[in-house]
C-alpha cells in the first residue's frame, strides 16, 4: 500500500507555484518579524556616551542632559554602558522661485555595547524650520526612539 502523501502528489501532480509562494512568504516575513524585535540587552542600558560632532549629536546630548528619558549621558565612552554613534547627512530641497528651499537632515544612530555588540540602529529625517535646526530635531527624535526601544516607559 502506498503512503497517503504519495497518492495525493500522484493525483494532483507537482505544484511549483506553491513552493515559490512558500519561499516568498518566508523571505518577506523574515525581515518584518525581525524588525519588531528588540534586543533584550538594550533594556539593561542606563548610561550612554554620544559619539559624533554634528548637530544631531548635540540635540541627542541635550535630551539626555535634560533628563527627559531614563538614559543618562556619560562623559566618556569608558564610563558608559553603550556608545551611541550619530552621523548626519543633509539634502537641499529646491524651493522654486527665489530658491528658498529647506534642508532635510538624515540622522543615523547605532548603539554598541561595551562588548562591541551592535544592539540598536535607527534613522530619523527632519527638515529645517525657521529658527529651528532639522539636524538637532532629528537627533532629539533619535534619542527618544532609543529610549522607547530601551523600555524607559516601563522603568519609571
């Protein structure tokens, strides 16, 4: 007697489309599921050294100095639980007549533990506004997103 699976396959025939569909679901679902996961070691970070010589790094330091999150600013990388490295890039937007275009800032941050393990990365984008730097605002938003990922709301 033949196994049930063999009879089904023999009656229906090979289904190459089903295999391709299953492969696509696995490939597409992988990054989505991984994106929502937070490294649990991030929950143990309390002090952060901000590395970067740009407006976004200044904005990030200001948020940490003001005590707006559960994370504190360390003066040296050796004294911190982790190092937040912030880099920026900007893009000028054409404003048309008179070229009063704004500048859009992209701030990218990576958080690395003392062990050298990368546990968090994120980018924020923000445009300049009158009397307000988009770079500093992007750095501010970057640290607030880090605080949310680190579970600051649950710590208070």
